[in-house]
C-alpha cells in the first residue's frame, strides 16, 4: 500500500493522478445523470421511458468506438467525450432509480401546491427536494460507483497517456506482473465501491421509511 502511493512508483504508474481523474469524471457524470434522470422521469412519457431503459443494452465498446470517431471528426477533447460516454452509461441507472422513488411519492402534495399557486421551481425547492433528497444522493452514489469502475470506455478510447483513469492504470499494473501492487490498488477500489454502496442503500431505506410515513 505504501509503494503504490509513493512518488517513485507514481512516476511510472500514475495512481494519484488516476484516482483524482476517476473521482472527478465519476462525480460529474453521476451528477449530470441524476439531473437528466429526474427530468426524464418528470416527463412521465412511456415512449421516453422505454427509449432510455433500452440504452442499457448498448455495448460500452460500441459506444466508445463511436466517441473516438466523433473526436476525430469534430476535434472535441477526449476527456469531454469520455465524460459524455459515462453519462450515457449512467443515465438509465439514475432514471430507473429515480422512477422507483418518485412512484412512491405522494403526488397530492404537488397537486395541493399547484392549487395554491406554486410554480414548478417552488414545488421542487420546497416539497420534492426536501423529501426526495436521500433518493437524489443515493442515485448519485450508485451512479458514481458504477462509473468509478468503468473500464471499457476509458481503455477503448486510449486516453491513458493524457487522462489516466484508475481502472486502466490497474490493468497496466497487472499487465506488468505487479501482482502485489495491483492487488493492493484493486482492494482500495473495491473498498471505496462497497462503502459507497452501503451508504446508498442506507439512504434508500431511510427515504422509503420517510415516504411511507
């Protein structure tokens, strides 16, 4: 563990830089996917719901090849395209999670607020967000955990030299037969994902009890 975070080791395998980059793109992608998922759920369109959920079956390899071609044609930075690809991967997850939470939400509160003259933003700020905040955070954490371990997109797009990510760095260490170091780094990654998952499930149970109450 001390070796993988040492300065000399990071000169060859950018563990620290990969960790910062992975956390950044995972947080940005998860945050945007939660917002998009909520907006899609609020549209309450069956065709839109089917279309969003159908994207779960899209191959990450096919998506990454499409993004690489897009970068060649348009000149968009690979890091931006990577973040867009991660959002495409996580939006269906956030959508299904938010749809399940909002299905248990008491819509009479919104109807009464609209009858009293409240606008959409006031309803969201004063009613929906306070009651659904644990669901938003849980959806963010679960999307973050999925994106944190996403390997296919970052590996296929071949941006490790300019924008290294943790899964690809771990793969490079394993390819170099650094088994002890790669095992230590993978255990750190797995531990982070497990902690995030436990927190998200605790928030889900808390929010379910609040909505039932």
